C-alpha cells in the first residue's frame, strides 16, 4: 500500500511540473502576439476617438 501512495505523490508532482511548464511555455511563446494585440487595440480606440472628435458632422 505504501508503494501506491508514493506513486500517486510522484504522479501528482510530475503532472504539476508538466502543467506549469506548459503554461510558462505558452506564455513565453504567446508574448509577441499579446504585445501586437494590445498595440492594435490601442490604435483601434485611438481611431474611434479621432472620429468622435473630428469637426465634420
């Protein structure tokens, strides 16, 4: 029975490490996309404010 508990603890640690590595990996790989997304969002809202403040009715 002790072997079963040791395997379960080891399996949980491996799963935790795998999930953590996957999250960090996706964050690092997705960072340039996130930066471009935020720049596009900033440009989009800037254009909306430009249209709202334009003098032409």
